[in-house]
């Protein structure tokens, strides 16, 4: 019986989430406009995130092509890792600050 308690709790959460909420499922025109605006903002953020990563990878490619030895390639890799971390940290700060 004790082992089935977590399963029962999980089942009740899933059941509660699947039940209709009433008015929340039939958004009005204003809700639809806000939803579309939020989707566009999210899309813009995702595209900017992808573009930033592409810029870092292109810079890393140029760096590796110009590298004359393994040590120089290691510097390129370290720079790429730092720049990718900066991108991730910036994005995390954006999520913690809430919607833009």
C-alpha cells in the first residue's frame, strides 16, 4: 500500500491536469492577441539565441583555421566554450527576469 501512494499521487495530478478548466480553455480575442504576441517574442528570442551560437561557431572555425599548432587550437576551443557559456548565462538571466 505504501508503494502505491506515490503512484496514486501522480495519477491524481495527471487527472487534475487533464480536466477542463472552463473559461481558461476558451480564450477571448484579447487573450488570443496576447498569446500570439508572446509566441512572436519567444520565436524572436529563440532565433536570436541560435544566431548568437552560429556567430560563436563561425568565429571558432576561423580561429581553428588560423591556428598553427595544437596549443592555438586549444585557445580557440577555450574561447568558444566561454562564449557559449556567456550565451547560456545571458539566456538564463532572461528567463529568471520573466517574459520580455
